C-alpha cells in the first residue's frame, strides 16, 4: 500500500524574544505566576510588517532543503493557520508564489491548534488517493495579533512561529512496521465553542477580535480527549501505547502535557516539550516540537511517533507516524 512518508522538516521562529518579565511590565503578572501555571518562560513575537506568510515561507524553504527537493516537485501545499495575512487569499497560495511553485494546488485549513494534525490527514489522503505524490504541509501563526494584552490569563500563553514538513508517497507493506503515516484520527465538538474562541470576524463584527478562553474547562477536556485519541490511534495501528517511542503534543501548557502523560501511564520524558521557549504557537507547535526533537537526536528513523493536538471549536486529533 501507499504510505505518506515525512522526508523533510523545517521550522522558523521570529528573532524577537518576549520573556515573562517583559510581560509583567504590561499586565499584573510575574515570571513565577506564569511558570507555575503554564511552564512557559518566553515566547517569540513577530514584529510589525512580518506576517504569517513570512514565517511560513522560511519554514517551508528549510523543509524543502532538508528533503532535498525544490518547489517544482510539489503537487500540493496545505497551510494550517488561524491567523492569515488577509481574509483571502489563502496563506498557502502566497507560499506557493514565493517558493516559485508553478502548477499544482494550494489551500489553507482552519482547525486552530489542531490544524497541523488536520493537515496531516488531508495530505495523507491526497497521497493515498493518488491525487498528489509530494505535499508541503505548513503550520504557521502570528497568534500575538489575536491577543488582548490586558488579559493576563491569555496574553501570557501564546507566541508566533512556523513549522513545515514535506510528505511523499512511498510503498509500504500495510503493517505498523511501515515508515510513514500509519493513521490519523480527527474529532470535533462545536458545542464547546464558548470555552475557546475569538470574539470577532468578518461576518459578525467586521473586526479581527480577541482570543477568549476558559482555562480550567479547556484543561479538563484536553487531557481527557487527547488521551482517548492517542489510545484509539494506537489500537487502530495494532500497537500498545507503551510501544510508542515519542509523543509530540501540541504545546499549549506544561500541565496539559503532564496530565496527559499521567492519564496514559507513560513517562513525562517521552512527551516532547518545547512550550517553555515558544509558548503556544497554535498550529505551528507540533512541527516546532518535532523539529527540536529531531535536531537533538531524540527522534530517529524508525521511531514510532504520536503527534496530537486540541484547539478551539473544539477540534482535536492524533496522528501515528513511523519516522
């Protein structure tokens, strides 16, 4: 059978670092308060004039270089983002233009923090349906543009960044030993809208709006839903959760990562955590965390890697990959 194999990865963070101390000068908070509740020390904030597409293009170029291909070999670009440069066109077509890709197709997917996992499912299905052989998937955000900088419960959590992967069709045997995406599991529940949303939009307020969140409720649903998604993904692949080498979770909050590990009965050391150094970058957080673990040698070829995320809406999902 055809497997969608990840053949290249790239990541990019803005140079501007904003520490907890910096934020404490703007709102009533402290480094200790933020670290204790979130595990975050700092985040990257894109300067004025630097848009989501700028971050996405840089991450994409690095992923293409890592894959050893050029943009002309791409059949499809999928960009997961909730912070596009403009209401339209899609960030993906801007990436397409700047990379010099001619032909093929490009579009965005909007599933907030789950966007990269949703994008993996889309790319995988395009490849399995023989509608694309080589796909660039990007998760890119400038979440700082959606923050109310007077709300200490949300402005301390988020940052800007981008991560990208190149997927390509390869032959597999149809077993869990195959390299590539073994399965993807997607879920949503629109009844939970009020727990995490942005209070604006072109159709409702004609403004961008600000991010609003009920943190305690989000935490409870995140741990329960993500643990269940991971268990279902492992069962579908015919492997035990204990056999998974690395978990690459959405980097929302260290407490969520620790709570999910406890619920699954796995060691916290197997949960790749980068939230301390870039905060919650929404759809970019999973590829950013994966890239960190690849660069430091933790994730190696042949490892069984479980990626998962949950975002506003609610949306959530998991993807099991043999690296």
